[in-house]
C-alpha cells in the first residue's frame, strides 16, 4: 500500500544518518541507510506518456518524470520496462505494473477545449491496492504547458511524501560570464529546473544578493554603478517597475523581505561598523534594530515575522544571533568550531540554514532556531548563499571550485542525502528561491 510506502519514505527522510554516495549516472538510484543493516531507495514510480494533442502530452509527462527524479525521493521507471501503454479512461493492469517494479503510476491526457485553451488531466494510482490516490484537471493558456507539468509534479510529490510542493517555482540568481578578472554579472530568472532563462539586468551595473519576496513577485537586490555607493533596489517581475530604496549616505547591503512582503530588513554601514535596520516599503520609514560597534549583517525574518536572525562579529568573529523583531533580546545561537554567516530562516520555521567556514573550507548547514541540532549538509572548497525552497525541504546554494572556473548552483535536502546540480547557462552565484507561483499574490 502507498500508505506503507509513505511511512517508510518519511522515516528515511526524518532519520539523520551519514550521506551515501550519489552515483553519477542519470538513471542511478540513491540508497539511504535508515538503520543498522537497512537501506532505503527512492520510490519506483512510472510516469506514462500523457495522451492527446500531438507531442504535448509526452512533453508534459517528461517534465513530471524529470522533476520527481531530481527531488531524490523517486526513481521513474525506464519506459522500456512499461508493461502497457495505459489508457487514461481505464484502470491500469496493476499486476503487470507491480511485476515491472512500479509502486505508483501517473497517467494523464492533454487536450484543447473549444476556446483553444489547454486542458490537462492526471491520475495517480497506488499499484499495490489498485486505488486512485489523486486526480485533477487543469485548464490554462497553452503557453503555460510547462507550468502545468510542474503543478502536476507538486500534486504527486505532496500526495506521496506529505511535504509541500516546490516544482512550480522560479529561481533568481546572478549570472556570471567572461574572464574571472572581469566578470559580467547580470540578474537572471529561470524555472527551478533551469528552463526559460531571461535576464532582468543588462550587466552595466554590478548586482549581488537578490532576495525573493515570500509573498509577491518582487525581488530586492544590491546594485552598484562604478564610482557610486551600492543601492538597494526592488523590481516587480510582473510589471518591470523598479524602485531604489532610501538615499543612504553609506553602503546598504543584505536586503531581505518580511513574510508579508511589505517591509525589508537590511544592514546599513556607518563608518567601520554596520547595523540592522527595518524599512516599511510604503512609507520608506526606517527603524534601527541593532546598535553595536561591530558588523551586524545578513538579517532574515522568521516566517511568522516575530524574530530576525542575523550574523555579527561582536564576539570577535562571525556568529549567528537571533532577536525579536523590535531589536530586543539579542542572543547568540551558534557555538560550534569556525565562523558562521548568511543565516536564512526556513519557511517552515523549524531550521535556520547557514554558511560555515572552518579549516579552509565552506559548508552549508542547518540548526534549530535555539542553536541546537546543528547539522552539516554539504562541504566544499567554497559553498555560499543558502536559500530555502518554499516547502522548507531543500536548500539552494552555489559552489565555486576556485581557479578560473566560476560558481554553479546546487540543491541539497535537509537530510544531506540528496544533492543535485541545478543547470544554468553559465557561471552562477547568489541564488534565491521564489514562493510557489500558484500561492503568490502576483503570479501568472
């Protein structure tokens, strides 16, 4: 039964054990050790070609299979093992699919309604019990066929794992091209699987630290024209409208939205130190939250908006601190070996991601909001800029191998067992993950 499969899956993802090797072949499976002598492998799932509308159905089902495999929790069956081409209108041959090794099956159909709009339908079957677990129909503009594939992927992923979806999302990042000594840096946006890349800036100014609003299709980032102070800007992805925030005499950095999208918290330099300020986007009134002779930076709201995590060197080296949203009760939460930076609060509120530097290397890790349960997810020569998927199950970051090469994007799940590259056109850094487009207050 799927319920039994899900139980094993959730146990495997909840228990923290050493990460095992990820085989390089695209068809290879991850093996997860969940106890003495026990192993877990991603769930074998069959994603049949959707019928109807030329090759559109096959393209939609291809997106679904690719998404599920990239999640690390599913192993789509090779089509050569399919015992039949299932009909959307009839029950599949469950015994045959079970013999082929499938534990779940996705079938679907793509057509057009009389107005020319795309109609996509899918069904998720439990092979063991012969029961339909989920079924839905979507109608949209034909240009949004890729999003339909992502939305169906989210529905399947959520039904089986119990986690929220993350496929119907976008990633904004800094695209880097050219020689290392003179990199052209442009703000770029793409689907979470690397498709539909487009550029938001032209490279005539330096850009860094983009951050997506958790509630809207707005991006805040730092932009610098040669010879001028860096400025915090906001761009709306639907309208293209841009706004410079404030007219600060010194450098402003590390902007990040509050959970409701109508305020920003940032670091403002003041001589040799920097402090955390909060700005109301409507009035642009600012409130100072920290006041130390140190460098306080990289603030991030808790998902309920009641607390802020940030990094500070007030104790001699970079560590992570948490405070109430009014600046009260500032307290250090990181106490491990090395220095900590770039904290980011999970959308679920259960963890804070961070970059940790020690012994000449950079690691991406997580800890609970009280500082307990610290866990390193991945290490390397240079890993930076953790940003959360909207379901709080994955972290996106960039890795720079050094030399004349440049950064590449990767995602890792919170167990540290699943690590996948995220394709980009060239070198990339400073990623930020959007909320689910279907839940954003401004989406297509």
